[in-house]
């Protein structure tokens, strides 16, 4: 009976998380669609270019009807959501092809860069935070804090330009743009060489921000009574921090990782622009510039889905790490 009840609660929890995700995505689609359609600018300019200046008013109206822009916003959204449910997200006004065909070749590049940066940032942030806690108030701790603060407030685009000047133009060590050389999309070494400078900028811009938060949380933890008791029993500070304090702040770290996705994603957009890295970040900027609404909405939904999914996954992980959260969740059910 207990096993059945356990799986019943698990099933309800999964359904609740899926329902929350779907509602969040629906609301995001409504907001992004409405803002995109009401924003100033004419998508016909993106579709027809200079040809639009020679078109009559009647031709423009016919063009709007063909592109599905003639109805009011509500009718447009209903048609769009019905088509989206079937996998048809409309055409890109600039590229004149389905938006999925525009996004698909680039999303892999963004995921590779973003996920790699995300993992490296939090691995290094955790190690750096522990190192600073173990050497609290020492010279090396103060030095790391100052260097980290300087890097955090250094504009990413400026740092990217400096790295290109030094390591690409002057030294010729790394490529200055692109995700890979022509014909070398499957060459792992070539992809890595193109990622080194973008990754360096993303890590330098985000590392200390999260390391500092983890460091402060760990410092609060090492001042608790159980740490003093562990010291009395003969445990070293290193052992206490790694085996006990870090485990106790793990839920906080997971939560920080979840809410950091928009921050890291924003950094990806800057990096893709500076290094001309072909990804959906640069594509988002371009779609907004050219009023390519359908393309922009799909990119917003992709990034929004990543943020919402990360939050729900983080909540589930925290419930497994922290028994108190699991107990509260069980009480709610």
C-alpha cells in the first residue's frame, strides 16, 4: 500500500510539474507574440526590402494578407498557436523559409557553447569558493576577491575585443570568429579552438559572481555550531568544508544554477555578437533588428523553455538533496 501511495504521489508530482511548464510556456507565447506584433516597425520591410518602396497600398495590403499580418493581434495569435501545435511556427520574413529551418542549424552551436560555459563556470565557482573559504582573510583570498570583482565589472564585449587583438591578430593562436573552419564541422579539435576565446569571455564575466555567492553561503555555514563540534572531534577544516558544509549548501548551489540560466544566456548573446559565432543569440538580435517576429518568438520560446525546465529540475533535485523539502512537498500532497 505504501509503495502504491508513493508512486501515486510521484505521478501527481510529475503531472503537476508538466502542467506548470505548459502553462508557463503558454503565457510566455502570449506575451512574446503580443509584444512582437505591437512593437514599432514593419515586417514587410524585412520580407520585401527596398522593393517595398515601389509597392502600392493595395499591393501592401495583399502582401500582409499572404503573410498572415492582416488580422488583429488576437486572431493572428489563435492562428499561430493552432499552427504551432502542429509544428508549424511560420516563416522567417528575412530568410523566407520556415523558422525551424533557420534555427535548427544554429541551435546546436549555441547549446554547445552555452552548456560548456555553464558547466565550467559552476565547477570552477564551487572550487574557487571552497578555496577562498579555506583561506579566509588570507592575502590570496583578498587578491581573488579583487581580481574577480574587476573581471565581473569588465564589459564582456570589450574583453572579447581585447582577446581577439592579442590572441587572434597579434599572436595568431586562436580563430577570431565562427564555430569551425569551412568543411570541419565534425572536427572536434577545430571546434574547441574556436570556442576557447568565447568561453574565456563567458567564464571571466560570470565566474566570480557565482563563486562569491557560494563563498558567502559557505562562510555562513562554517560558523555554525556543528562545525565547532567537528573541529573538537579532530576533523580538519578542509574535511569539514568539503564533506559537510558543501553538502549542506548544495540546495542553494542548485537553486543558484537554476536562476543563472537567463544570466548566462544573456552572456552568450554578447559573445556570439563579438566573435561572430553562429548561434541563436546572434540570430535573436538580428530577428529583432529586422522585425522578423516569427523567428524572434521561436527563439524566445526556446530560451524560455530552458529557463522554466531548469527551475523545475532544480526544485526536484533540491527535494532529493534536502529531506526537509521532500517532507514539505509530501505534506502538501
